C-alpha cells in the first residue's frame, strides 16, 4: 500500500516535474524568443538610426558639396565676366587706337596734300616772278636801247633831247618820235593864234 502510494506519488511528482520542466523550458524558450526579438528590434532600431545618420551625413555632405560647387561656379562666372569685361575694354581701346591712327593718317595725308598744294602755289608764284623779272629785264633792255639811240641822234643833230628816265607807259611816244617833233618845232616857227570873231 505504501509502495503503491509511493509509486503514485512518484508518478504524480514525475508528471508534475515533467510538466514543470516543459513549462520552464517553454518559458525559457519564450524568454529567449522575446530576448531575440528584442535584440532584433534593437538591432533594427540601431540599424535604422545608423542608416538615418548615414543618410543625414550623406545629405549634409551632398549639400556641402553642392554649396562648394555653386561657390566655385559663382567664382568661375565672376572670373569669366571679369575676363570678358577686360576683353571688351581691350577691344574698345584697340578700336579707339585704330580710329586715332586712321584720323592721324587722314590728317597726315591732308597735310601732305596741303603741303603739295602750297609747293605748287610757291612754284607757280616763283615762275610768275621769274616771268615778271624777265619782262622787266626785257623792258629795261629796250629802254636802254632807246636811250642809246636817242643819245646818238642828239649827238648827230647837236640838239638837246630830253631822254625819259622812267619806263614809258602805253601810248606814250618813243624817244625817236619825240626827237623828230623837237626838230620840226625848231624848223617851223609857231604861228600866232588868230583872235576869234565876235558873233
């Protein structure tokens, strides 16, 4: 009887032990699963946080890179604009110098033309003066020739004939004509002027 009770108690205790062990094992399994899930969740959370941090850092780096690129592009545009402005100034200076050079060339050409015109005018005046001097010389020679002829006639006739000392104008009688008139005046006495009759 006691053995039977002992067996029953042992069986019950074994059953209780088995059930308790199963329960404890199940609880341990559940705890491990829960811990694993919690670890996985924490890992996922850490991974998400790290991912967000990496994305945020990448985004900030992209923003910094974009800002640096924009600054570099802005500086490049400023430099290009400055170079274009200097190039335009150089072109304007070159155009202005070209215009000044063309104006100088035109002025030099105009001066050359004026100088040539003056030289031609001076040459023309010189030729006119030479021609006038030659005419005066010819008239002087003619006047000297007339004086010599008049002097010879005066010596030949023995009469005093006034020899002109200046050049005779147009229409004035020559020296031989004046000498002839003087001879005629000596040969024929001047007639007395008749008085006018009263009306």
